[in-house]
C-alpha cells in the first residue's frame, strides 16, 4: 500500500475537488450542486486524511507532559511514514536517550555520594536560611555524635560546639582551630577500649588522668548559588595525622643524614682500629690491647645503633598476605610469654606477617619490661568498625603524661640503654598498613596499646 505524506494527501483532495467541480459543471451546468458535492467530497477526504490524528496528538501531548515531569518511560506507537510518525519516532528516540542519561546521572550521583559519605573530610552544606541541606558521616561524627543533621538549623547547632569551632566559623573566613576530643571514655569505665574509626579518633594519645586530646583542624569554606539560593559549603579537615606524618618524614631525613655521616666516620675508624691491633699484636701491651678492644666494641655498638635507625628510615612497603591467626599467635607465644583468649575475629586480614610479628614482639617485650607480671600480659583481637583491633595490655607502671606524649617519636627513650626506636618502628609499620596506634593508661594501673588496621 502506497503511503502519502499529509502534504500530498491535502494536495490530492484539492485536485479531486477541482476535477469534480469541473466535471459536474460540464455535465450538469448547475453550480450549486457541484459546489455541494465538492464540499462533501472535501469533508470526506479531510476526515479520511486526519482519521485518528487527534489521538496521536493527544498521545504526543501526554508524552511531552511526562518529559516535563522528568518521566522518560513513555513510548509512542508509530504509524506509517508521515510527518507525525517522524515526530513520534524522534520523541521515542529522545526518551530513550534521556533514560540513558538519567541512569548515568543516577550512577554518578550514587558514586559521588558514596565517596563523600566515606571521606574523612567533614562536609556540610548550609542554605541561606541557615538550614543544613546535606552532611556526610564525618560531619555528623564531628558535630552531632553521628546523629542526623539534615534539616537542622546550623546556627543552633553551632551553639553546642566548642568555642574554638564557633569562633572560626563566625570569622567568615578559612582558618585553623583546635578541638579537645575525648579519647578515654571507655578506659575510664573498663579496660575494653574500642576505637571508633572516624576523624575524631585518628591516632590518639592519652592516659587515665588526661581524658582529652587536642587535635588540629582546618576549616575551608565556599559560597555558591543553587536554584536561585545562596549556599555555604563548610569543609572540616583533621590535620593531626598529616602533621604527625610530616613529623615522621622530617625525622627520617634527619636520621638518614646522621646515619650517612656516622657511617662515613665509623668505616675508617674501624679500619684503623683493626690495623692498630695488628701492629701491637706482638708487643704484648695489655693497656694498648684494652684501648683498641674498647674502640672496636664501641664502633660495633654504634654501627648497630645506626643500622637500627637506618631500618626505620628505609622500612620496606608491606608484603601483604592472608594471615592465619590460629597459627600466627601460637608461633608468637613460643617466642615470648603472654595470655591469649583464643578468640579469632570474624574478619579476613591481609598483612605483612613478618612486620606484624616484629610489632607485637616489640610491644610484648616492653610489657615484660614494665614491671608487670607475666600472668597480667594479654593480647586480644577484635573486629571493630570494619577493621582489626589488636590490644596488648599489662599491669606495669604505665606511662607519665610526658612519656605518652613523646613515646612514638624517634630517639625518645626512658631506658638507660634504650635506643628510642622500638615504638616509632611499630608506629611506622602500623601506618604503612594504613592503620594507627594508640597508647592508653589503664584505670587500675598498667598500659594498653591499641592497634587498628583496616
């Protein structure tokens, strides 16, 4: 069947009417009759031509209204190849394209929301009327102990915050501020300390007398117009861990320089000492023998000291593999005495086994040197906040405020023969695994060291 466009159908009706009028005029010579017949033919032609067209226009109108309401699932039936059919096909193609774009936008928004919600950067979006439009998990942890913030009044919420945070927000500019964070609530009531994996508990250090830690934070802010309304974007970033990392980087540079200079001096001293020992070998001079032996001994000790710090400065990246705790812990107990409740967390851990063993041996050795009974030295494994928490606790003398503050820094030691490398090395290994280490004095005496690994 031949399909005609609307233009050709209307042209055909006009030609039919002209031919009909001329024919009637010629045969009947009666103009009124010919006009009536031509009108009837024209009406019939128009009805036939536009038959069902009102329904198609109605469907097109409904589809356009659906598009206006962001509903892109409408599909119009197509009829033939006329101009309206082309519009219907274009409409269906547009809907299909918009459906794909909507799905793509939804997936991108889902990804963006996941990234924002899991970011350690606390993010807060506030409308011009001071109502909170959006907040992520870190912002809720920082400002409301994890409670929902959307829809709340930011000005009222600000009144409940620490003075330093209020002041930096009220300046209307970016700025640094300090927050006092409670890090010892659980230990003050019991020894089962659990650390929350959020920006408020990032590498804390405290004891039973000081329950708060001062952390450095940075506020960044921006302003933009959305849907005709001015919005304020507040970004709170915890800087304590970054500052600690930079501090470790500086220490490593210092250690590398010192190690290099010491090695350059120790090598010729060791060589000359050996040569001197050979020269006096046949002199049988006990005094000279004692001098050279002392020099040799101190050179060896200093070389070992430098090698230990060189190990801290050049710690290799972790070689992660799945760890079997049922094998790992008993093997550790063969090297040093401690108690284990034999509870294995229901979590699969991929760690550098040799490095973790070195960390735990250092911590357990310190526990034995803290005047604690061996029976009071415990190791426990827990599953906390989608990560592994390892606890080493004792009933020794604990640590003073000053020691707790500096215990994780290189070169710091309270032992007369200590090198100040044990705890800093543990910290370096733990942070290389993207975790953190926390020192807490226990309520009834002793120290607990908590390691959290993601």
